[in-house]
C-alpha cells in the first residue's frame, strides 16, 4: 500500500467530511471568486462531475458536503481511476468558483491522487488552493491531500508548514495537514518539529489530537522522543488528545489515522516492543488521577487500560495489570463519567478480571439504561 493510499483509503467512509463543525472562516481568506466562470471538468471526469453537480447539489450542506447516498456521488466515488492519472484535472477543479466542484477535486485527489505529491508545479497549485480555501465542507480532506506532498522531492516543506501556521486558517484544514504531513515525510526534521509542537501547543483540540496520532508514524524510529511527547500530551486539559496519548503510551501501538474527523486507515500495526514501557507506571497514575478528578467521556481511556494486557508485551507486570483493572472498576463506579465510557470499562473488567462477571452483576439495576444493558449482556456470558 502506497504512502497516499494509507492516508486516504477510508475517505469513502467519511464522504462528506463527517459533519464536523469548525470555526468560521476569516474574511481575509478568500476562495475563488463566485463571479468567475466555472472550470469545466476535463476528460474522463467531465460527465461524473456534471452528474454530481446536477443531481446532488440540493443535498450539499455547508460544513458537511454532499449527501453520501446521492447516486451520482456514489458513482463518482466508485470510479476506477489509476493513481495519479487524473491529478492535473483534479487540481484544476480546485480553482472552480463553486465549492461543490472544489469538493469533488479534493476528494478525487484523496482517492486517486499520486503524481501531485512529487510534481512541484501541481503541488504548488494544491498548496495555493488549500491556502485560500474557505469551505468547511472539505477543508480537512484538502488539508490531508496537501500534507501528502513529498517535501524532499518538491522542496515545499515550508509552504506546507505555512498552511498550518497561517493566521485565520480553518482548523479542519490545519488538522488535515497535520494528519498526513509527518506520516508522508518521516525523514523530515521540519515535519517532526511541527507535529511535535502541534501535539502540545496546537491552536485547537482537533489539531492537537491529529498531531498526537500522526506521531505514531515515527514511533518505531524515534521512540524515546515520541513517548515523551505523548506523556506531555497526557497532561493536556482537553480530554481527547490526553486519552489518545494514553492509549498509545500503554499499547505500544503505531496507528496512522486522523482522529476526530472519522477518518481511518488499514495501516494499523503493532511494534513488538512497547518503546514507552518505562512510562507505564506514570501513565496509569495519570489516568487514575484524571478519572478521580474529572468527568470523562472518551472510550480511549479503556483502550489505554486494555493495552496493559497485551500478551506479547512481556515486560508488563502483574501489578500493572491489577492497577489497570482497579482504574477500570473506578470508571464504572463513578456515575459522572459518560455511559459509553462506563459501559466500555465494564466490558473490559468482565473480560479481563476473573471476578468481573460478579462485579458486573452489581450494575444490572443501574439507573443508567446503557450501563444496565451492558451489565445484562455481560451476565449472559458467565
């Protein structure tokens, strides 16, 4: 699987940007003029693009995009186009005055793009389009596309970085760039430094969470540095990046994806040594303290606890596993935590603790319907 395929594979799942919202676009960030003549889709894309615009436009929602079930949009997404074969045409669509046409250009590059990542003129056009885009319907996708540009081959590392640091940049676009810049340029010191900075000091929770995830791309090569950054991210006041970092610290996982916007890939793998093992104790202590002090909602906390039970990580002690189960029980017992988190923790305890089913039975009459349902499911598996 190629570099760009890893970053774009599951955009089929998130066809319309997953309905996420972002901060309003600044007045100084102008998209192509609406009065300009439309750019015709050339070649093989002409008919499919026209069909989507003609029959799916009524369902296009600001901040979300096309309805994923519109037949013409489904047909466009199912086109069989050789990777890189239509990059010039797709890049041309990014200059269309219609955000709907530009959305199709960005989506097409995410699914079929390849040549633009090393072709400097095309890459420059992608960066220019991303820099002036104001539509939140596909800003994350376009940012992700721009982040895939090969910085070494094109010499465009600084302009890509500029997309993230530009005043008034859409947070979805920033997060999109961060999600793919380092995974696509693992040897780039600039990409690493930018992702490091965004993981702890990014301008939004979405950007920080994307950076925490993107660091997994170099986890196997720069383990000590990445683990230290994740430990810093675990202290973040926002729950999402903290829980994300915790799950990576305990599992030893290296997983590439874009959290918070529904994107994922099949490039998930485990490094057979947890490079963060020395931080397991402090990580569990931090999770425990946070669980006792705050209302939590992220299921990633349970993912972090489950990582302690990876059977192939021989360095994990019985004391660590016992502590993880104790924390999980506390998550279930504290009613302020979200029902889904409490339910996930209950399933984890029931699976990993010999006394788990008996513990779950105590919640079969819990006031929360979801937790009560989970307890009943667990009881049936006794």
